């Protein structure tokens, strides 16, 4: 009996000590959780950064993980070259830790925008990058700003984002670097996947015809020729001469299928298709992601979607009219 009592008291005490230890351990966990939560609260209190357009926002989110909130100034589908920013865009910059731009003359509105936002640091993701130049037409010799259309170059964008995030949040260095290497591995395999897909097109048909000359980097990476209605959307004027020149090139090269982009009207390109005998092969996403339910809600989806259309459109031979 006695022994039993002692034993049961001992067990009771032991349980009490155990409960106390668990209670303390849980408290420590809870407090630690609170500390982390206090540093990076979800929602509006989380430190946030802005990008000029949706594609950069997606790249930046892949680096930020849960540490930073990333928002795009322009919405999906917006024309980003000559975007007219609004007073509410300026209001949204309040409290931003960083603003990320592409550069190479892409965002014609950006310097004016930055003057209005006051003292927020900004980073140009193409800084130090050797651009491809626009060949011919009114913009001849100027840098082509669409460098993100090459996955290899997008990896360089990611490196720049990591550096910029570490500057504003040094404690996150390990997390940013680790997120970036996971994402760059995905871009590396995307590059291989796109190369494999495009190399299935017969060599003589690797000729890409678009509205904007935004595919120069992609065409260079994967050994394609390109022609377009206008060099950059900032100067998206369709002239009869540009249309006639393009129709001539399509006929000469027997291009079976031509395309246009989501942020501009495809009307002129439809006319070109009719006059040249080419098929209109669908809408590319280049300067903007689609919304979440569309075919290009992420940068990786965007390139996959475009390359799927190209591969399908150029694998057929031209129907002679
Ligand atoms: Zn563009």
C-alpha cells in the first residue's frame, strides 16, 4: 500500500514536472513564434517591395518567399512602356522598402514616377547587362528592353533581386539566396525544355513573326529569325509601309503562322495574316502576365505558353493561296 502510494505520488509528481516542462516548452515556442511574427507580420504589416510590372513581381516573389510582400505597380494586361501612372499608384508606394524596374528604356514613365514617390530606393535589374540592340526601323541601335524573354538572362535578374533584398533586409540573406537557387534551377530546366521544343520545328520554319519586336532575346537563344510590325510598344504605330514590308517577309520565308501580344491590339496583324496567307496563331504574353485564370499566371507559364504556340504554329507548312 505504502509503496503503492509513494509510487503513485512519484508518478503524480513526475507527471506534474513533465506537464510543467511541456508547458514551458510550448511557451518558449509560442514566444519565439511571436517574435518572428512581430518581425514579419502577414498582411499589410509585412515589409513590401514594388515592381514596375507583373513579370518582375513574379521573379521577385520567388526570391522573397514569405519574408517580403511583392506587388506590381501595373496590373496584368497593362501597356507597360508608356504607362500613365495615377495618383493612387503614388499613394501605394507609401512605406515601400524598394522599387524594382527593368531599365534599358522599357519604363518610359519611371523617372517621373520616382520623382513623385520621394525617397524610396530602387534597383534596375538590367544594370551592367549587355543588351541586344534593335535592328532597323525608327529605334535602330537602341537597346531592346525585353531581356527577361531569355531564361538565362532572367537568372541574372534573379541575382540582382537577391542583392537588392539583402541590402534592405540583411537578416534574410540565407533565405533569399536559398529561394533564388531553387528558382534558378527551375529556370535552368525551363531553358532546356524550351530548347527541346523549338528544335523540333524544321530549321527553315524557325521564323517568328510578332506585333512587337519583343522576342529578340528568345530568338537569339534558340536560333530563330524574327520579324515584327513595330520595334517597341512605346512607338506602336502601324504604318502601311511596315505592313507591306512584313507581308513581303512572310511570303518570302513561307512563314506559316504569325502572332501578336496580349497588351496590344491584334487588328493590324490579322490584316497582315489575311494578305500574306499566314494563319494567325494566337496571343503571346510578353510585357505582362495573364490574370490567375489565364494561360500565363507566372513567368514560367508565360514562356511555356508562348513556346507551345510557336512550336504548334510553325510546325505546319504554309498553305499556298
Ligand atoms: Zn514590350
